[in-house]
């Protein structure tokens, strides 16, 4: 049952020598063995390597070496993040047999911290989706209700944490792919400010939006993982060093802070009961002494459309590298020339959603359409950012639902791409504006979790985490 | 509505093979999505500078030093076909 612990609790247990990292890791692996077949949270599991690393951690502890908070802690990693020598598929057939030739920067950092990797988690192909149904390796099920989706695209990571297969996980968030599955699975998911965490070794989907972040059992653990993986990296020119002001956190009080409620986020189409849980959360902040203020982000209505131009445009460019020549699936049948290799490998290697987005992006960027679509969307992105800049002059953070609904049924939206896209309506603005945002559980609707989203100003990641932490502790 | 000809044209630009059924399906789905994003045309963007880098970084420079990647063989091993340390491809014509 050690697998049910939080990272912080497990760390305490390890230094108090109440149990070993080997026992902790074995408990995770036995839970995976028992339930992963049904949930399908993992694409690959590496028990031998995990156990070996656990023994190494125990040896250190036995020798009395002072250990960091992640030493000997078993984690799960989304399968679009490279671990050297380990199969990394991004949920795609085109990378079914791809062995990562190097470590992502976040992996290097976690390895240095002594963390243990149990395996790679399932995801929508190349992180494109909101339900983890777009995986070549089959859908992941929500551990709380096996007929429902875990959300996506980091659905495998969210399900693995919710099912206690691991103590924490990494995911990636381009339009909500950490926060929405965290909300659906009843856990915590944090998307840092764009650039706070290096994207080196993360398979690129939409580079101006992609960000790696933690999925965990509570806010404290999200903070632990975030602090371990963040930082400027020479290998990612968009990465930045966040000036961490942890000392503020210890003295931080919700009392007196201003919380904005963006009126555009409480709209028709939102599940009534989800809205009720949100209202209760707002009430709780009021009781904690926060001042609640109604605010407006006038361009919110255009965020989804703006995202569905910018993201596919970047996708079409980033996924051009999968050509059947350098690595990955390469079609062998009915091939005459080089063009056939491209056409057939990409036809057979990519799933529907990847091909839809590649075509959408190619169209938006093509001659004659570039100005009307891509350039227009980039200007609207500027307006969306401006909305936030103005609002954050007045308030410390914003509160909104993470998703308009609770987890939906498997198959419910898969045939209607536009309906699926609407699942991300409350999360994409934070990506477009590069803001830190966290999702944490705020109640149950029909026994399934609803998520509260706290959005902060750029670079105020610590403040967002501190506010979330106080909310969580005051349950 | 995107015509089959336009779908074929985009697919060719994107180097994506599609069968006949897929051309129809994608044509229909992409048309719906394009109808949805059409609303962006309504937004007034006069004098607005487009944004590409959201945290405002510009010209991040570094020292231009060559660093030898040690995993050259690993990279070549991932390729479907190689010859004597080179990627091998099909004839262009």
C-alpha cells in the first residue's frame, strides 16, 4: 500500500527508514500488474530497471548519505518525453519502435535527483487530443469509472497517478493536456509559465505553446516536481530562469489577495453541477479572506478558434520530420521513389487526428491563406495576452473551471472533432498567453471529480502554487 | 466546403497519402473546422502586432561552439536503411 503515499510522505518514510525504496517501488509495480490491463495507463513498463534503481537508492540511504526529496521515488513519464535507451512512441505507430538516443533535460534532472522511472504513459498521438482515445496503443480508461475517458492528452499520466501506480508523473500541456486530465481523474496538474521548464527532449507538437509539467496527488508534490525540473537550459532557447521566491510562500496568506472571476468562463454549455462546485470553491476563498472581483477577458470567445489555427500550423511544421527516412515507420510496399516513401509512410504511420491537424496547418500556412488565417490568429493571440495583462494589473490570480464537464464516456466525442476540441475551451487561453495554471479537485459531480483552475500572471508560478496549496489544506 | 481537389492539393503539400474515402471524410471535417475558425475574421486587429514569442524573448545568443554528439551510431541505428554511415533513400525520380 506504499504506492498510495504522496512524494513528501514517501520521502519522510525513506529517511526515517520505515520502508525501503525497493518496497515502495515493488508496491507500485504490483498495483500496475494488478490493474493496468484494465486501465491501460502505460505504453511500456520497465520493472527491472526500476527495481535496480530502487536498490541503488536504498544503498545510498543505508550508507547515511543525505538524500534529496525525489531520491528513490517511483514516477511515470508521458511517452513524448525522451529517456535514453527507452522506447518512446508518443502514442504513434510511426514511432512504434523508436528508442530514444538521449535524455530530455527534465529526465536528466530527475535522474540526478535519484528519481525512479516505472514506465512511459499512454497519450493521444503526439499529444493531439482531449481523451487519450487517439493513441495507437488503445485508449486509457479513467480509474474512477472504466467506461469514461481520463481526459487527454496526458491521460495515461493522470490515470497512473489517480490509480496509485506511481507517486507522481510528468505530462505536457499545449492546450490543457495536463490540467484537463488532472481534472477528470481528480488529481493535481500544473502547467508552468511558458519556458520555465526546458522542452529539450520533449517531442514537439506546437512549440510556442508546449510546456512540460507535473501531475501529482497534491499541490505540495506538484511543487516538489516543478522545482526539480524547472530552469534555463542552453538546449532550449525559449527557456527562462524563474526567480524563485520560496521565502514568500511560507509567509503567503490568501487573506487580502484579490481573485478575479472572469465572467466569460461562466457561460452556457457549462455543466450546472460543475458550476455549483466552482461556486463553492469561490465561497471558500472568500471565507479564507480573499476579495472576489468580477473581471472580463473580452477576447476569450476567440481563444479556441485562434488556437485551432496556431497549433495546427506549428504541428504541420513540426511533424514534417517524420518522413520514413531518419527514423520511425517506413513504408516498404508499392514504393517506386522517394515521394512514395513520404506519402505512404505518413499515410500509414499517422492516425486520423494527426493527419487532420497537419492538413489544417498546411492549409492555414499555404500561399494565399497565410494572412487571413495564421497572421490574423497571431494578432488575436496578442489581444488575448493583452486582456490578461490588463486583468493582472487588478487581481492576483483568476479562478475558472478547468473543464466545462466531468469525464465523458469513451466514444462519446471521437467522431466529432469540433465537439472534442470544445473540451479545452477553458484551458487553452493560458497556453496562448503563456501563463501558469493549475487544476485541483474541487468536489464531485455524480461521484466523478470536477476541477478548479487557478491561473496566474506570467512568471508568478510560485504564487499560483501557494494559493492552490492553501486552498487544498483548508479542506 | 473544401472540394476534393483542394483536399488533394493540401495533402500533397503536406506529403500525406490519403485514400478516396479519407479525402471525403477529411474534406467534410476540415470544412467544419474552417467554418468554426472563420469567426476570427470579425476581430478588429488594426495596429496590432502579431505575437509569436509569448514571454517576449528576443535574440537569445550563445557561444557558437561545436559539440560532438557521442551517439552518432545510435542515431543511424534508428534509420530504416543506411549504407556506410549514411542514410539511404529511394531514387528521387
